[in-house]
C-alpha cells in the first residue's frame, strides 16, 4: 500500500496554461470521494477556467463535459487536460 495519494496533471498540450505541474500529495487514509473533491476544486481553480466559470461549475458534482472516474486506487477528474490520482 502506498503511503499517500499522489495527484498529478496530465496536460493535453505543451502550451497549456498550467505552469505548476508539481504533484499534490494527500494522506493515504483519505477516502476516494474526499480526494475527488480536492481534485474538483484544484481543477476549477486552475488557469483553465475563468473566475466566472469556476463560480458556476465548482459546486456541481458532475459538470457537463467533465470526466470523473473512480476506479478505487485510481481517480481521474477533468477533460483533455485532467488530474489523475493514485
């Protein structure tokens, strides 16, 4: 068993507005749903979205056009540019 959840960006293109691609490290004892909540906030507060779009979509559990996968030990949140946790 791993010691932590590691969240990383998967960038769709090299000229992505995401500049800081350092991994986010969360406690292993966090449940997958809590990690997905963290990923949701991280995604919508990234430079991929305008503040107005963030305000509208951050609280939606399943925003249109967003892939949300919970495969137990592997989580994905986003679209072409997305976050992966394992």
